[in-house]
């Protein structure tokens, strides 16, 4: 299994996550944009994810709620700005526990040889402070574990 590459260069207001999956682009897009699949892979395993709303279309809104074993709640929301199946999703992304720090995420899917797909999630933050806050609060670990779980889900569907 390939690992996720996470790039957070000093003085850049962005985080870039890339991962190659052993699955065709259409399947990767479908599972990335399916409200029933999201709870199976989104975020770390110790959290339970509920999709409250997920309108995968230009102008559509989304909101995911995560809970840990102690009942602590972490909610995320945003608006889709572009949706080009099976190539690209663009959305805003806000962690409600740190309101007002809205990010713009562009997810691109590149078809590779042998039915594999390269996913690139490019997240741009409003400020370095906002980006660094996310890094200090587990963004890298959460993204890496979520991508591992996503790869496991895709493997069950091949």
C-alpha cells in the first residue's frame, strides 16, 4: 500500500496531501463524494462520522459531525464551488471548533496506468496562523489516517 505524502512548507498558507490508490478514478471519485461512504473513511478511526448534509454540486453545502467515545463533538462544514466528475471537487472547509478560519480545498483525481488514481488535495488557508493551528491540532495525522481508511474501503470494492 502506498502512503500519503503531506506537504506543509514553511511560509506557505497551504497543505497538500497526495496519495495513489489502487482503484480507477471513477470509483475513487464516487467513494469520495458518496454520503454513505464518508462515515467509513473520513478522519481517524477513534471518531464516528455522521454526514448531516452533502450536496455534491456547485453551490451545494456539506456538514459532517464527528464524535469521540467521550461524546465530544467536532463539526465541519462548507460549500461546493465546483464539481467535475470524476476529475475535481472544489469546496470551502471550516472546522466549527475554530470558526471564521475558512479554507479552500481543491481535490483533483488523475487517472494513472493499471487502473490506479492519484488524488491531490490542495488546501489553502486565509492565514499562516490558521494553517499552523490546523497542523498543531492533528491535521496531518487525521489526513493520513483518513487516506489509509479510504484505501482500505477502495480495496473492498475492487
